[in-house]
C-alpha cells in the first residue's frame, strides 16, 4: 500500500462502515505509518538502534528520514542486528506519508469498478480480482469478506507533501 501511495497509483481506499476512518470528512488528514528500521550514526557508520536513540529511520525503499524531516537515499539496510519496527510502532516524526481526504461515498464492496480497482493501486491485469484477494487477506472476518459484499465507505485521497 505504501508503495502505491508513494508512486501516486493509489487514489482511493475502501474501509468498512465500522472503521473510524469511515467517519472522516473531506479535508481530514491521515498520517500513514510504515515499517522502519531506527538508526543512528556511530563513527560515521550507520547502525540500527532502538527507537529512543534513533536520529533517523530507514524505509524499505532505501529512503531515510531524520527527526528534522530531511530525506535522503541510502544503501539497503545491511546491519545484521537490524530490527524492523512494525508500522504501529513507527515514531510520529518518521511519517513521510500524509493523505488528505478529498471526497467520500458509501457503496457495497462488490460495486467496485475496474477504474476504482486501478485507483486502489492495482495494475491493469484483473484489478478487481487483485483487490478482492487483498481485501480477503486483510478482512477475513465473517461479514466483512468479499463474498459477504459488506457496505463500505470509499475515501478519495491525495498525498500531501510533508
């Protein structure tokens, strides 16, 4: 999802009606967290460290961000002791993706069109099938699965530069 958002391929997101995101109004901002490796420099060498001592974080795509918000591209994370933090533990200062909700609409999940599935970040070959597979992986609860065709809220999103 982060890759599609960063590239601009994802312009919509569908959320279940019970999700807190479903209540967002146009103009609301969403800070997206990502998995990161907290790092610092020791004697000029980049080292993985704990979140509290980190001077910067490394993302999976080799980009780095420091506490001041400066971004730079580095080598792939190669420290044998690297500890990836799950997105839920990503420090707030490390957020590089902020989304703005432009519009919302409610619909049934299976009302998604080919164009909508492409706007969800899926490629030109069978985008609805790809979307359905991802939906079932992230919403495996009875009543929320693709086959159950739950009602969802569609958020039209645009990336805000931070």
